[in-house]
């Protein structure tokens, strides 16, 4: 990775603008899953030990205005607790109030600024907004891989104005993903689930070129079943994408990639999500809603994974949020974890829903080779797209 690292910089008495991704789940005003905060701690601690003044910036949600429910104030308590150090919050991210707070900092101090997206200029990649942010600091550090697929002011434009470096989380993401997508350790299996196929089509085509097995779940599998002439009842699918599906199938056929779709399924009958009814996929009824894979499909997937050396996973294979339809995702997760611990499988998992599924299976990031904090960024990387945030660091 030819990007400048924070390991090679003197931060003594420097004001460092640290871009993280603290867009974490909040329930009842409390952080529900601190994974992304935990991933940023090594970089923050390194900067503290180096004698820097750390100014943390992040977005949170997609606010239409200054929505208090989307204030980063909600993460201050958790961040302070995890660091074992007070983090001061400033309820703005640019302007005189912020400048005064920065001017009052001593080495080792940490402040967290308010949600960047309270300013529309952030997502517009505004040079003026980037200049306002840059005026606060001497150095910029990007530790937000999960945002680096976006050309936003605090991700790419800011690097035109300050000396810029990659934090440890960003470096780890790139290192593990580059290893995984080198496609060296074969056989390779990719599991792709989730709802909208249109957002994942480039990734599916790229994977169909490279992997041995492409296992499909969720509504994406429904689309392929429908494409194959199977009745999917009232199951969710995305219309108008048959041409895209044909491209995926054609690419898979040309590259000897086997596409795996469910042979049997657990369905909700009459929209009753409290219990599942087992059907062969060729026997789905008009009122059925496919919500999980059945035991025959689970057995097929398990055999494929057991013979694989590398696994890439994006998106759950069932509606695991409902306990009656969690078995497929949870059982495959546990099998992947076991094979990873036994040293038989390199497992890389990414995407917000995938992280939730890991938690639902009672597992952690220590149970897999690597869990990416990126959702859209993970998709972009696997699709082979340029990442504006990473490309900006390469230019330094």
C-alpha cells in the first residue's frame, strides 16, 4: 500500500484533524454497537502518545437539518469510557466556537466535533467547507475506510489542503481486503445477500470472474430464482434487472463460477413472521414470502465452505432479525467461524447488516480473519472502483 502512514510522522504539539466513522447504532441515546469506535482507538491512542492535539470529525446518519437525534454528542460518553480519558464535545464543526476550543487544547487533549453532515457542503465536497475544517489543524489523518468511497469534503477535498496520512484502521482494512481479493488461496467462495441487487451488480460481476462459488441469499437470491422461472410468491425482489442478471450468469459461465441459489426455503405464510414453513423452491405458493434458506440449501452451502480456502461475505442470507428465520445466516456464520479458528479458512466479512448478523450469531470480530467496517466501501472495493479517500492519500 503506497499511502503515507501515521507511523512515519512527528505529531508533537501538532493539531491533528482525525476523520473517523462514528456512524454507529444508537438506541435510547446510547451506543448499541461500538465496533467502529473500537477500531479507531489504536489511532487515537497513538496520536495521544505522540503528543498531538486530536480533533475528531465524523458524520452521523443523513440529517435533513440539525436533528438532535443525529448529534455526535450521543457517542461522547462511550468514546471517553473506552479511551479511559475525557473527550470534550463541541456542538459545531466549523466556526469561531470550534476555533476557540482548539486554541485551548494541550497536547494529548481530544475534542469531538459535531456531525459534519449538519452542513450540506460536506456531501457536496465543497472546497470552502474543506478550508474551514483545514484551518483548525496542522495535519489530516483519515481512519475511516467505511467512508472512503465517497468524494466528500472531509474525505478527499481536505487532502488538498493539509499533509495527509492513513490511520491504523484504514491501513488494516486495505491490507486484509487486498489479501482477500488477490484471489490466491483457492477454492474461493463468495456469499452475497441483502435486498437490492442493483447496488451490488458490479461486485457480482467482478466476483463471478474470480471466485469458484457465488452463493446468493436474501432478496438477491429471489431475483435469480425468478430469473430462472421459479415462482417466488410475494417474496421481495427488484424489478427491471433481468439484463443485469444475464450479465452475471454469462460472466459466471465464462469463468467456471458456479452460482448457488436456494433449493429449499423457509417461508412466511400469509405474512406471519412468527413461524416458518419449509418448502422446496419449485413448490413456493402464491402467498408465500421467502425469508430464509432451508436445511438442504444449508447442507449444500456448508459443503462448499468446507472445501474452500477463502470466503468473502457481504449481506445476510435470510431475515435474521426474526428468530424464526435466523437459522440459515447464524449456522453458516458459526461454521465459517469454526473453520477460521481451525486455520482452514480465510474469512473476510463486510457490510452493516453483516456486522449485525455476526452479533446475532453470538460471535465477534475475533471469530473471523477480518470484519470490515465498510458497507458501501466494502462493495466499492470488491467492485474494483476507485476509492476517492484512498486515491487522495496515494497522491501524497
